[in-house]
């Protein structure tokens, strides 16, 4: 029961992007199309699960005062693996995400989960926590990128959805990222107040 | 000379690290409420960014490339940055207590600032020489400080504005950033 709880909390109640406002850099930069958003979300989730498992397994042998550097090295190793895998198997996505794949290392969500959850809990709950956070972050990325792609390019996952018209190119340019995320955050706050 | 000038203009204005490359958004949103704090953060980031740019370049050229271990780039760079931040903190504490007092609280945050790692990686990707690396890092640092200072100036005035409750804080800051980003888009015709 509590495992399901660990999983669902990351999706709505503690959604890393909308509720905790962590990991804003990639969620602004690569959300120009749903495909990129989804790709980033999956890569991110994979790193998060792997690092949560590793850190949770080693939590009793990592000395407390050097734990942050240890976490960073563990995370960086997994990011390197994902980086190489994506380079080999999804070259198009690799080019589209570019510098933001190595930058998963400094994504505060991963270090945050390591510090807040994985170093205090056993392996199985940590996996569910990582899954929930990963899915939550991926959904948030897809939502932001859907808004931007539909308004900015008139397509959804590459399929045209809007009738023939001039799309608002601004939405897929940098300002569109800021304004979409700002409005979505405001909307989330409003919705939460209503339910609370 | 012209090459250097183009690097400077493009890094400070056209490809501003915060407003068009989306690096270092966390401090941009978090520490931009007061002008003095944003100056402090800008100073600390600039310092680390330039040092890290030089060091990571040296490691890439003299260590990773000769031994053909380029795939270790991410791990090597993040370790260098983390160690550098710690080292700068210690040196500052010992030799310049006033500076430490001003920048101290921002230093630990810089390790997870994607601007530092981002610029280090861009430096390598563009295959700059050492001189260009320094100019490029310095201009990005200036661009970061510029964006932060402009943002805090606007936010200090926003204090009195009547903002809908659910838009207060981060959401409205993002909308301001969007408007600033539109303004910076205007520079793209410069080169």
C-alpha cells in the first residue's frame, strides 16, 4: 500500500516541476516538441531510478560527510551511460537534446531525491519513489511541450492538429518556454487552492 | 580581434545564458528578489565560471584527449567544478573574509548550477583555443550577472504590484523572464 503511495506522490502531490519547481532548466530548454519532452523525461527517469537504486544499496557504507560528492559521481556515471546509449541508438534525439543530456547531472531533482529519500530508505521503496518522480517529471515535460508545440508549430508529436494558419512561432522560441511554464504554474496553484 | 568581439556580443546579448540558453534558471528565479543578493550571486558565479572554464579546458586538452577518454568528460568536469567550489570557499574564508561574507552563502549552490557545467561543455564543443575559452567564459558570466541584475531590478518594483494570488512568486517571475527574453530576441539581428 505504501509502495503505491511512494509512486503516486511524485505525480501530483509532490510533482517535481509544478509543485517543487525543481529541474526548470531542461523543462524550459528542450520542451519545443512533445518528442523531445518525452525523450528527456525517459532519459531522466532512467538515470533517477538507477541512481536511487545505487545510492539506496550503498547508503550504509557511504560516509556521511562526503556523501554529496559520492552521489554526484554515482549520478554522473549513470548520465554518461545514458549519454552513450542515446548517442548509439537514438542519434536524432541525441542531437536535439544536445548539451542537456550531460546536464542531467546537475538536475536538482536527482540529487534531491538521493538526499531526501534514497539515503534513508531501502531499495524497493526507492525504486517506486524514483518511478513516481520520473513519471511526474515526464508528464510535466510532455504537458509543457504539448502547449508549446501545438501553439508554436501547430502540430502534436509531429502530427498537424491545428487548421491551416500561421502558428505563433514565439511559443517555440525561448520566451514561449518561460511564459508557458509561468502560466501552467499559476494554473496549478489555482487548481490546488480549489481542491484544498 | 573581430572574432573575439563576436564571441563577446553573442555570449552577452544574443545567446544570453539565462534568457536564451536556459542555463542557471534556478539561481535566476531563486536569488533575484533583491539587488544586493543578485549582485553577490552574479559575482560568485562569474568567479567560479571563469576558473572552471580554464581548468576544464586544460583537463580536456591535456588529459582526456591524449588518453582518448573523452567519454569521461561529464564525470571529470563535475568533479572539477565541485572541488573548485570547495577550494574557492576555503581560500576565500582564509584570505578575504569580507568577500567570503558577501559571497559565502551562494558558493555551495554553484556546484549544481548548470550554467557552470554548461559553459564548460560548450567551450569544448566549439573547440575554442585557450584565449577564446577565457573570453567566452567571461562574457557568459557577464551575461548571467546582467540578466540577474535586470531581473532583480524589476522584481523589487513588482513588490507593490497587485498580482493575482495564484500567480505570485515563481509564476509571475517566469512571465517577467519571458518578456525580458523577448527583448533579448531583438538583439539577434546584431551579427
